[in-house]
């Protein structure tokens, strides 16, 4: 498990009652930090705090799982190169827009 990995939602027993102990405000804070957590942009103590929260909050863990899945799909999609013809058409359009902007 890397520094930003946490057990997946499916790996943990379902415990609705434990989430009642976590305030909605606290969840909002952690949900904002999940993106940074996934990108390894938090220091060690913040990573520990996020992991601890995710271990005790199934709704946040489900959102974490979703974000992680989306990030993996986007990363996989970004590794594919666009066909040369498409790249040429896009670059031609970019140049046209640049000319239109400079002519204004």
C-alpha cells in the first residue's frame, strides 16, 4: 500500500452508525483534501488524518473510491495519443484563433 492508499469501500464492513460520530463539517474538510491526498500533495500528518477519517467514515470512503477510480480512468485515457490528422486539425484551429485574437 502506498502513502495515499486506504482500504477500498468494498473491503470494509458496512457500518452506518460509526459515521454518526463524524460531523458533516468535518466531512466537507476531508472531501476537499481527498484530491490532494490522491495526488500525494499532503504532508505525512495530513495523510494520516485523512486515512484515519476514511477508516471511520463510509460515505467519505465511497467518495474517495469514486475519485480514485475517475483519476485512474483519466490517467489511462491520457496515455493514448491522438491520431496525427486530429492533432493537425486542432493545431490549425488554434492558429486560426490566435490570428483572430491578434487582428482585434
